[in-house]
């Protein structure tokens, strides 16, 4: 044994074009775990076969591991060396071998929550993307697929439940109060899908009968006492299994499906084959502790991870540049599932809102990247809104271009062609072409080019003939100054506003060039255009429409998303004018009239009405401006909110006097009714009515569920009334022993519009219930602050200081969570020079810290780019 290097390597940039197949196949791995919270011993026995034409060493990745022993074909082996954190084993001319490596790790010291770690006395794993190398030396790349047999042994009292991927094929008791179990996964999988859980857990159990008649046992494992909050997740799992069979023809392929809920988790959940591990936030739900949004989140994330069984597990990624192959496709699948389970229109509105809030700014900033990146230093930094949400929109565009039948033919071909393989984005597009009989050559640019396309549109009139002229441009992004036009579907419809029956039917036009002309036919007067209906393409559509046209569309458009867009644009135009010092009472009156008209539909479709009449967020208003003015935006938004609340006081009070739908009713109508009552309370409070705090406290106390209780608490948290302090104290007293609900208590205070919110965040960080060890708690307090535009960007820079301090303190504990707090600082170019200078200074202070992780180094250094 030699030590080739004891110094960790400097961060290196990995390029997509440098991909080479691994030199060795590992068709089978046997692992033995001697489990202990502080000292676990792992033996990995790999059956390897050389794939390279010439002899090659076996290079195995490691991260913080030490070798306790190496054996080749059963014999102790000394011809190995450490190369930085990795293990290189010389095997000479061997074509095949059985290589065993022993490691010893301390799960209790693993604050990164990657690899094998301890969470409240339980042991669990998170291996995506490169966490397996923190458990055992391994190639740890997604194109190395193996069948795993895992033996686990541990103290029976401490770890009565032993779980891994696949099926349990044997178990028994050992000496000294220990017991063991052997799990076998019959399906080849990459190391990132490996999972292990050992702990004191109880299960909610059910079963599902597949379309071929097989019985699948379903278990959701939680800590004792939480079983009652798993019923919604179990139903979501069964609904997902049924939906995937009906819509995609995909049947589950094991006889057992396990889910485990874990309190300390960097992500939302993980799709490990047959053993999904979830953040408790996306499993535990009941009416007293979960809002309607929480219920929707549980349903959507359970579906997402289940759908990965085919779009991610059976067909996985060749390399991490192909991450959107599984994530974009699966997000699209879970979006469609959620739309089928609830309100299709509201779900589409929610999805686009998330895209605009998270991905559009990413596309416009220093961290912009295509959905198939060309390079990275740390893959964990590429679990982004671009990969997930924009990736889903690109799949949706293909589905729109092909139509339902041809898209299904393309997905069938993709699954059949690549089952059991590590595939690429190109493989998916080619399957869409072959199965859907379409040429997607130009469409591939969506995988290659970053940036949000802009469509500048104008109407031309020639007598009674009207033509829509569409000019497309894609802005420059880091490393991509010049862009080519994208192929995209543009769904539109034209209406006559004069009451005649002149109309251009709803249809999809396929754009290809930098300029397109779409003939609309004859209209006596300028038609009203319903553009990018259902958000058919993820673009910024710029088209001059007056307040009258927008108001007409908000009232008459037959596409719910387009109606929502028209009313939101009407509000946005008024708000932008107010921020710039313009605007007048006519603009406000147009908005108020449109809101009033929409409110008349509250009884029929409260979910849509609630979404449509809520004002655009402060951040989205800022996205419309060359230089963001957080203070002016907040003032304008509050002024318009107040005006709407005053004029429509009677309508909003009427909504609050009606009985709220019972919290147990999760129908779209009931959820919409609760959401609409929260919006009404927000408007009345903004209007400054003296009894608004009392109304909010009454809603808070009378609520039979968390949706209205949290809505009322959030409204009160913005003010300085005695009712605010009362509600915050009562909420804490009621829920201080429930970690997930206590996250909400921290969050509403960090979201507050009070001037002293940064100081409140600073105080709350010293609260006995705050901890840097739990990512949920960190996101609740500090993540909410970065989303509170005026507070985070307060002119004195206090918000920037707090986030920089957090990143520095958190980096050594959990670099993934720390790195994800940096992007808001990277938007410094959008703000005035004073704020920009302070944001740059915060980034520079972070980068000046010694021993900074690769995760944070990459994010901070890229965020400083001009």
C-alpha cells in the first residue's frame, strides 16, 4: 500500500464532452454492514469484469473514507494506493476479479447528511448524487449498474427495523442482542439509488393490486406516534401507482414498496429502488398540522418519487449532465398527475408561478445553464429549477407538439428501448422522434442553450386582414453570448370584443425562426389575443394590450390560465406604473373592476378566483424592471392592495362571514374556499380597517385546520398589533413539540413585512428551538428571508450580512444546504449600485473563508461574475 497523495485535490471542472465509459463492469455487489451509530463497519465485495481493451487499474471514489482492508479473490491485497480521497487498486492483467474493501465510518459525525448518517438515533442514507462514496469506495457514477445483496446487522433494541432496497430474503437473531437481515434487489441499479435504514420505526401498511394481478405490499415507516399522519401519503402512493398504469402503462416491478420518513434530510425525498426515503415534511399530514398546500406537496412528492421507478430507476442517467432526463420528465409526470387529482387550471397556474419565481431569475443571472449543462465543479449545485422545472416545460412542449397519442408512443418506445440502461437526453429526444414521427432537430437547442426566450409580438392590419408578427430572441447568458432561434409551440386564440362571432379557433402554431407571421384572418376591429394559452412555451411574451383588452380577456377568455394571465398582467401594468411614479386612478379602477367581476364567480370556482385576484409577488414585479427598487415595489403593492380592499370591502367581508369548508374536505372547491378566505383577509388587513386584527385573530382561533390558522397568523405577522403577539405565542405553545409545524412559526416571522424583520431573524436564530443541523429549520428561517424581497434587500445590507454569516457558519456542517442560500446574492446586477456593492461584498467575504467547500466555492465564485 502506498499513499499517492494526502492533500485533497483542488476543485476541478468536469466537462460533458469528456465522458468515457468506466473501465470495469460491476454486475454484482455484496455488502455487509455492522451497524453502530458511532462506528459502522462496511465490507463491499464487488464482482468486476474488465471492459477496457487494455489492462487498467480499478479506481474507486471515496470521500472522507479510510481503508481498513483490501482483498482480491479472497486474498489480502497490498497493491493499492490512495489518490487523494480515492482508492486505486492495481489488478495487472486480470479480466475478472472479486474485490473486497473494508471501511469504518462514524455516522453520528456526518452532519452533511450525505452517505450513511444518524438522525435521532436512526441510521439512514442519502446517496444521490455522490453520497455512496461516503459509505464505501466505489466508482460512484450512474452508468455503473449492479445487482446488490445487502446484509445488515445491529443491536435489535436500537435498530429493530432493518431495511434496504428490493426484497428481504432472510433474517435472524445473532449473539449479544443483535439481529440481522439480508436484502436482495433483483434490478441492476447505480450506486446513487442504494438505500439503507435502521431504526425504531412503525409502519402504516396497505397493498396494491397491479394491472397484471400481482399484489404489492406497501409500507410507510415512521416514528411511533406519527402513524396517524401517514394516511394521505398512502392514498397518494396508491393513486400514483394506478395513474402510472393508466396513463403510461407502467407497472410496479417488485412485490414490496417501502417509504421511510426522516427528520434530517437535505432534499424533499429520494427515489431509491423499492425504499424511498422522504423528508418528514412530505409524508406527515393531518388537518391540525398541515395546510392544503402541505397536502398537495405530499401528494405531488410521493407521486414524483414513485414515478421515478421507471423514469429514473429502470431507465437511469448515463452521467450527471443528463440529470434532467429523469428529473424534468418526472416533474412533468407528477404535474400531470396532480392536475388530474385536483384542479387542472389551478395546478397549471401554480407550476408557472414557481417557474417564474425560481427558474426565470436563474436563467437571467450568473448561474444560468442549459437543462443539459456542459460543465460543473460540484454536481449538487445543479439540482436547480432549470433542471427540474424548465426541464418539465421542455417535456411538456414535446407533448404539445406531438399530441397525446404520439407522445405516449414516444414514451413507450423510450422505456422499451432503454429499460435497464443508463441513457442520455438525446436518447429521449430520439425516442420522441421515432415514436412520434416528428423532426426535433431544432428543438434540441432547448437542451443546449440557456436563457428564457422572449417573444416580441405586434399586430399588423391590412384592411380587414390581421396578422400577428412574432419576433424571437434569446438573451446572452454566461458562456453563451449568441443564441439561435428555438422551436416551440405557441398556442393562441383570437376573439372579437364587439360581440360578433368572429374568432380564430384555439390552435397551436409551431415557431421556428427569428420572425414568424401568423395570419389571423378578417376582423372588423382589432381582435383580442389570448396568447401562449396554458403556457404552451416557457417564454416571456411581450405584447402591448391595453387595460380594456386585458379586462375583457380576464372576463371572457375560455382558457382559465389565459384569464388568470390577463388579470395578472392588468395588475402588473398598474403596479409597474405606480413604482415608476406614474399610474393614476384609472389604472387602479380597471384593476378593481376586474377583481370585482372575477369575485362574482367565487361560489362556482373559488380555487381559480383565489389565484386570479391575488396580486403578483414583489419579486415578480421586480423582474419587470431594469433596476429593482424593493421599497417602491412594496409601497406600490400595498397601496393597490389597500385600494382593492377598501372598494371591495363588502365582498371580502361576505366571504369571511360564510362558514369555512371543514378542514377534512380536500376537494378542489373546499381548498379553494379556504384559500379565497385567506386572500380576503389579506385585502381587508391591507386596507387598514381597525377591526382587521380582531378578524384575523378570530380566524386563527376558530380554524379547525392549519390552512386558515396559518393564513391568519401570516397576516397578523405583518403588523404590530397586540393580536400579533397573542397569536404567535398561542401558536408556539400549541405546536412547540412538533418540528414541522414549528418551522411554520419561524417562517411566518421571516416573511413578515415589518421593517425590523432582519433583526427578528437574527433573534430567532438564537432561539432554543433553532438549529443549523436541520435543513428544514434553516430553510424556514433563512430561506424565507431571501424570499422576502424588501427585507432581504433592506438598504442597510442587514439581510445580506445575515445570509453571508449563515453560509459561513453552515458550510463546514452541511455544504449543500449552505450553497443553496447563495443564489439570491448573485442577482446583484439587478439592483442599485449601493445594494449591488454590498451583495458583492457578502460574496467576497464568503469566498475569503479558509477551507471552503466545493459546493459553496462554485456558487459564490460564479455569482460574482459580471
